[in-house]
């Protein structure tokens, strides 16, 4: 059985939980990371020398990097539409995954880790301000993209691109600074709600509902915990 190493309240571990839920992949999970077993131990570093969660072990194969794990699981267990083989469609999916993992992870370090969790070294006021401005701009770009198409990131079907981006949207709504009204903010909210309502009844996917839900990141953790225990 697939083994996931990482705490369920981690942004990046949640991507793996989401794809498992989406595709009905059975797994067991161990709590590693901040507040649980430290990833700096020799035991963890033997599995992932980079020292970050998530890591997974699948039939003896060890993998790290959340987006890579999501794509691997989608390739092994998913239908083509969720991670298309067509090179153009695939590139459209991957560009949003890369965007979420690089661009928004930098800004969320300032806006979330610094601004909300007050975690050094990200809690430098300049860095917090920079992160808040940047994530506002990025969510605005996302908003415009969804406005042009949607309801999913790559059109009318759910793909693995929706997983990291959905988690970014979820985190955006949890940020506690005075967020400037985005031009199409209501539309973005509507689009993400639409995404979850389109998907949820089809296959009864509670994790998808929770992870997309703007106000329930804590609920998401609790639900994820219930599901894996
Ligand atoms: N690029 C990596 C980033 C992984 C990462 O930053 N993980 C965080 C949690 S979201 C972590 O390991 N934090 C240290 C900890 O929890 O101890 C990925 O996408 O998997």
C-alpha cells in the first residue's frame, strides 16, 4: 500500500491526499514535519535527503516533491483527462502546477508563514509586505484566467492542475490581511465553488470540497485526519 510521510495539515501533503481521494487510492500515512516527528532525523533523511514533506513510498519506490508525486499517481491510476498525454494539453496542465509551486510559494512565504504564522525568517516586515502584494497580483491573474475559461484551470474538466491551484485559492481566502477587492473576486469565488459543486456529487469527493472551500482549511485538516485514520 502507498505510504505517505507527512503531516496532513501541510499544504504540500494535502496535494497527495487530494489526488488519493480523487482516484480512490488506498494509503497509510505517518505524521512527519513541524509539530510531529522532525524531518531532520537520520531516519527521515534516509528516505528523503532533502528533508521536506511529503515523501511517499510506493511498492519500494521512494518519491518526493508534491507535484511530481501527484503526476506520478495520476499517471499510474488516473484517466487520461486528469493528466493528458497530448503534449499541448499536458503542458497547459503543467504550467499551472509550476506556477503554483514556484511563484505563489514565494509570495505565500511572506503572506502566510511570515504574516500569519510569524515564522522567522519570513516574518521580516518588508518580506511580508512583498508577499502580500505579490499574492494579490497572482490571485488576480488567476481570477482573470478563470474568467476567460474555466470552471477548471484547463477548461471544463478537472485535471491535476486544479490541485495545487485549488490549495493556493484556499490559502488566499485564509489570509488575514486587508485584501484589496479584486476586480472579479466574486467571480473567482463563484468559479471555485462551481468547481467543487461540479465535481463533488459526481464521485462524492469530500476532500475536494474541503480543500477548495475558502473558509475551511482547518476543517480540511480534520477531515483529512478522519479519512486516513
Ligand atoms: N517543493 C516541495 C516543498 C515541500 C515543503 O516545503 N514542505 C514543507 C511543508 S508544506 C515542509 O517540509 N516543512 C517542514 C516541516 O513541516 O517540518 C514540494 O512541493 O513537495
